[in-house]
C-alpha cells in the first residue's frame, strides 16, 4: 500500500533498545535495594567519605607542592589528630576537674536522693528501693531466678554487641577516610572513564554542581555543630548544671546524628539536675535549655546554615527530613539533607531538559489549507469548508 501524502513513514525502532532500557532500570533497582539492605554498613563508609571529601582540598594543595599523595594524606590526617589532641589537652583537664568534683559529691547526692524517693516509691508504687550494693545484687539475682534470665541475658548480649559495633565503626571511619584520601582522585578519574562519551559533558557539569553542594554541606554541618555546642554549654552553665560544658560540647558534636546527640544530652543533664537536687527550678531550666536549643536547631540553625549551604530552603529541609525519615528511618534522617540537595539538582536538570524538549514546545497540529482552483485557472489556499450543521438544508 502506498504511503499517504503528507505522512512520513514511522521510524524503525531498534529491537534491543527497549530490552537495554529495561536491564538498566532493573540494575538501578537492584543497586538501590542492595544499598537499602546494607544501610547499616554504609553509615561508617558514608562518614568516612564525608571526612575524606572535606580533607581532599588540603591533600590537593600538598600534592601541588610536589608532596606525594599518600604522604600528603597521612600528614593531613596526622594534623587533624594533632588538633584534636591539643584540644583535648586543654579541654580534658577542665572536664576532669568537673567530673572529679561531681564524683566526690555523688555518694552524698545519691543518699540524699534515695532518702527523698524511698517514701514516695513505698507509698505510691509499693516498691522498696535497695539501700546498698548488696541489696541491689540481691534484687538482680531474684529477677534472674523468676524466669526472665533468658530475656535479660539476651538483652545484655545484644546491647553489648551494639556498643562494640559503634566502637568499631568509630575506629573504622578514620581508616576508611585515609584510604579514600589516598585514592580519591584516582577513584574520580575511573568513574569519569566509565561515563559514555556522549553524556560526558552534561554529567561533568552536574557532578561539579553536586561537588559544590556537598562541600557546602560539610562546611555548614561543621558550623552548625560548633554553634550548637556553644549554645548547649552556655545554657546549661547558666542554669547551674554540674558538668555543663562537657555535656553541652558532647551534645553539640553528636548533633550531626539526628536525635542521638539531643537524647544523650537530655539524659545526662537531667541526671545531673536530679542528683544535685536544689529544687525543681534547675530541672525546669534544663528542660527549657535543651528544648529551646532543639527548637532553634530545627527551625533556624539546620534550615538556615546547613540548608542554605546546600541550596535548600528551610521548608525543603524540613520536608526532606520528614520524608526520608518515614521511608528509611534513622539512616534516611542522617542522609536527608545531602541527598535532598543532590535530588534537587537532578530535578532541576530534568525540568530544564523537559522545557527544552520537542514534547513540551510542539504546538497543536493545524488542518492543512486546501487549494481551490478558480475559474481563471488560478489557485488560492483557503481553509477547508466547515461541515454543514445537522438539521439544516445544504
């Protein structure tokens, strides 16, 4: 059959194109699923990558000064370790003095607290608190003999394994970071070589924008941690909480792990306020300080400092953290801001490509003009006649 005039034959599709796209999509889904299953293992690796990413410019500068890459990475890591050591030399004595002072008063504070709580527990809950360590050991022994020994041992075992895992992760992060620093440029170059040549230019442009965003995230997160540590320590010092500076600094440093630093800070500060009981005012002050700084962090510090550094508006940061937390739990909240920034870059690129595509810019098709030959043989282009309305004579 002859092809009708005005229509072009449809383009022949390659038989392998559809299959190849399906395989690529399946591979991406499998990689994402594997990453989700290994999310616990990926956390220390991600932290090591952030550390190496933050220190890579310093290693590049040393390499520009003709220092070997491996030696430069070791020197930078030793420099960071030296700064931490010097800070600990000046900070640890202050912490030790406060801890020693609190420890010397701890027995009297525990005895005083026991004397206040024992009547209340006896009257309200009908529970007798142990007076000595011997009494406490007897309570634990009785609990183990009531049939809960298996559950108690199981809880203790898994708790111990969890703490050991955290300690190993803390030791693994610097080691991973050192190896990543040594091979950072080589890894980037190998990844660039795997990119198809026809996509190399746009992907390199996107990669540079992501690099700028992630480096801004690292700087913003470090700034936010310092600000939070200062706010927590100052606030707890004002309400006269023992060990205010160590608790505040620890809470601020751990703030990059959502909710963990805040929970530890609340637990320690509340415990100090209860042990050094001077009335409900101190406890109320602790709750006000911790809650107030947390609100400031959620509404101002993280959206403004961290969010602005990665190009996210405050509302976008909050929504990203909520969505990532509901989908991936703790790991999602931990990675919400950097991954949200990367996703925003990719979405902006996709929207830009869509607006420049033929699919978006192509207008509606118009009916072709029909030639009409006049009596003199001349032709003119006029729109085709409209169809006669139904019910009317032609």
